[in-house]
């Protein structure tokens, strides 16, 4: 019950942030001359990204503790946040493994003034959701679930990264690329970096459970969290005119992940 309440808050925060990005920021004149409207505008355009990520991480933590226990959930949380934070801090300093980039101030306070503190939390909750869905699809065979979970995480990036740094949405950049590439202006090594980072923390996090097969868990909540975030990125992609990434997200992310329901039936 607590986990689902947090999912609702996660979804509402994402929706509120989307309103800020696609309505409030492009049309500030809608809020001029009205103090209440200006306050609403400010809240919609500042801080909602970090808040949404916090609720997503809290939802998956609550779900994991309830369904998998404290030990499994905590081990995965530590692996995901520490490894992803290290990769992001290295990436923003050296350009490896994702390519040259830097974060803007959209996602709140930063670790070492380079990586928003919310970013490792987003790696955790989407990686955890992806692993649990993959585990259901492959009937708990952990090596295959690690690989499939990594795939589901990386396919999120196929629609996430292009939209959050889209050249034609200059007012809502979450980060800025310092190099270009063939995938909607994004370097391909970013995808390789995502796969390597995701594979590392998902494999280590799952290995710390020291079990060939994890306990069976309901997949509705992990899928909802996963789908909400894919859907959010799809809407932003469409707003940026990137229809192919939105269509690809359905084919390589949402539909494969939905097989978890069939496996649990």
C-alpha cells in the first residue's frame, strides 16, 4: 500500500514537471500578473524532476523491502547508486564512458558540483524495476535476467537521452553534450556506457543475493514505474519532434517488459 502511494506521487510529480516543461516554461505570459499563478509556475518549473526521482526511488525501495526483504533490496540499492554515481562523476570529468557532457541545474543539488544527487537514484529505481521484470520473464534464471534487465534499462535511454537534451527544446535541457553523434546528435558510446554501467551494477546487485533464483514477486508495480518513466520520455520526445524514438520505446521497451505479466500468469 505504501509503495503504491509512492508510485502515485511519483507519477503526479512527473506529470507536474511535464506541465512545467511543455506549458509553463514556453508560455510564461500565461502566469503574468497573478501571484498564485506565478507561484504555481515556479513550482512547475523548478525542482519537480528531483522530487519525482525521489518518489520513484522510495517506491521501489518500499516495494523491494516488502517483497524481497531488506538485505536484497539494500544490497541492490548500494550497488546501483555507488556504481552509477562513480560512472557519472567520471563521465562529467573525463567524458568516459558516456561521452563529453555536463548537467544543467534542472535536477537540483549536485554531487561534487557535477552530478545531480537525484541521478544515482534514477539509475537505482529503473534498474531495479528492469531486473524484477526480466526475472519474471526468464523464470528467475539470474544470468539471463541480468542481461535482459540491462537491455530494458538501456532501451529507456534510447528515448530518454535524446529528448532531455534536444536541440530544438533549448529551454529544457537537463544536460548539455560537448560532442555530437549519429543518434539524434548523441554519441553512440553513450549507449555503450549505459550498457556497461547498467550491466555492472545489476550483475553485482543481483549476485549479492547469493541465490540462483530470486523469490517470485508481483510485477504490476515495477512495470507501472517502468512504464510511467518510458511514457514520460516518449511525450517529451514527441514534443521535440522525435517520433522514431517514441515508437522504438513501445517496440523495444514497453512490449518486451509486458511479457512479465504473461510469465507470472
